[in-house]
C-alpha cells in the first residue's frame, strides 16, 4: 500500500500512550484512516476484547457499550489492500453477548467482497441466540448481507443465512417470529409487506415478547399496517414497558406527555422517561432534560436538564447535542460559553440536524465562539435550508436584510421528541438498549 505511510514504532507507542480514556480511543478510531495501523493495533490487542454488556441487577437494566475500534475496521473493509487483514482480525474476535458488536461485525461483512463475507455466516446463528432479547441493528445488516451474498455468486452462503435468519424452528419461537416481522417491515432480504410484518409481530407479542409488543405499539400509533389507534398503541407500549423495555417506556412517556390514547399527565410522562433514561436510552434522557428545563412534571432545574442532555449528547444523540449547545449559549445550567456551544452545535449539525445547522450559521455570522465567517455561515444556512428548514429558507431569501437580525433559534417550550418509523429504521446509539424509532423534533426550535 504505497500510498499509506507506515507508522514508526515510536509513533505507535506514542499514540497508544494517549488512549487511556474512552473518549480518547473513540476520537482516535473515529479519525484513523491509515490501514497500515491494522497490524500494530492488532498485535497490541486492540481488537481482541469486545466490551461485555453491563448488567445492573438492582435496576434490572443492561447497557451495551460501543466498541470504537470496529468503526475503524469498517472503514478499512472498503480498502481492497486491507480486506484480507480485516477479515483475519474480525474472524478472530471472541464471541460476545454485546448486540452492538454483533451489528458492527455484520456491517463489516457487508463491506467485504462476497466470498469473504460468506465466512461470517456460521457466526450469525450464535448472534441470534444471544439470551438478552434485543437485536439492535443486526436484522438490518443481515438483510443487506443476504442480498450481498445472493447477488454476488455466494448462493450456498445466502441460502444458509436465510435459513438461520428466517426459519421458524417451532411455533413458540417468539424471537425468530419477531426477526421475520422486522425483515418484512423493513424489506431486509424480503419484499416489504406491512401486513405480513404485523402478523409476525403479533405472533411474538402474544407470547409476551417485549420488542414485538413495542413494535405493535408503534404500528398502531402510526397506522402502519393496522388502522391508527392510539389507545391500542398505549396498550402495547405498556405491555412492553412493564417488561422493562426502554424504548417502550420512552414511547409510553411520550403518549402521556402528548395526551394520545390516554389523558395528558406530565408527572407520568416524567416517570416513564426516567425509567427509560435510567436504562441509558438517549431519546428519553433528552426528553427528561426538556422536562427539567421547562419545569413540566418536575420543578424547573436547568442544572439537572444539562445533566440529562449531556448523558444523551455523549452517546452521539444529535437532538441532545443541539440542546446542550443551546444551554451553553444561553448560560442555562452551565456558565455561558459560546466555544462549547459551537462544539455541541457542530456535533449535531454534522449529523444533519437542521436546527443545529441553522444555529451554527448564526454563530459564524456573528462571530460567537468562532471567528466571524460569512462563507461558513452561508454554507451551514444552505444545509439547513436544503433539509426543509423554513427559518433557514426564509433567511436565505432575505440574506443581507432580516437575516442579519435573526438570533440563534431558540427552541419552543415543550419541544419533546416525537416517535416515527419502525424498528431498525433508526440509529443505534451505541450505549444502552436499542433505539426503536427515528425521532424528530419540533423544528420550530429547542
């Protein structure tokens, strides 16, 4: 690989000496682009110990820590010269019950040539047998892998994967039934079919399988494959929430907050947000931050709001990152600090959050936390406008006029995250139970 510079032993040892803290490792592996680091890091054990789930028996919760090293391997899997090394490293990673690691390994398989990817199939059965009943983004990547194998000459491997993933070994196998429902719901290796998805979800849900119960709640809340029925949505959310499923607890909190299918009750909303937040569920942590910030269901407490926003923001949750930036800009719950505000706005903006992109544009326009830069301001403004931000679109139309007088876009009181989409059409936020839906915020602000 002549285009890549081989690191010297001194450079390797110096880099490793700086990786003591999790955030340092996360940053290092997020930025590393050089495949010549594969072997030195492998020899030093950076790919040999997947993080185990963290169980809290007192709370009855489990968290699934991310493994930043796999982000680097996924990028290297796209470089032809590095693929042999990536395959060898990945196939030697020990088995784990961490569902985030499973999803990341399946994603790596989809990036490798099909003959290499076929070597992952024997491991899939073990991944699906994980005792804790959450699959994260694994079904999504397995559907992609199935298509990759089938269309690139690996018929036997594709058939074996389909049998492992789709086969119902016995009528009471709720986990298998649920996986089939997810695949029909999201067209993972099969044709998309809402009614077929609902059929399989219901089979699993009727056996008390919490993820299927929660997905039925989503379906009824949206009218997705069934007539829209908020009362029925609440019924299924509650069943799953009572089993301790964090995303269902968060969804139930939102139904209480919105008064959908149940009388509006902010105290109950806070109760369910807190249960999900204590599981490490980022969307609920962000919502709990909003409730503390606005004094809804709890006494107003900006310090506590910042605490919950930060927990979600540290997981990479864009909406919480934007909210935390706003708190720094306003000096709410933390000392006013526009440099920190810029830092958090940028993290959210880089993930495509229009509100953060707009606020970043304003900060560049006014030189708040960064040197004044009209070119950067206009660039971020256009990104927000391209996503349909009415405020950004209006500002572009009035550039040089009212745009000059528009302050950082402050979110309206009570801007709670609202669920949309079905399971697996969402990001898995690396820490805590899997996020079940995509979320959107009221784009009129924080």
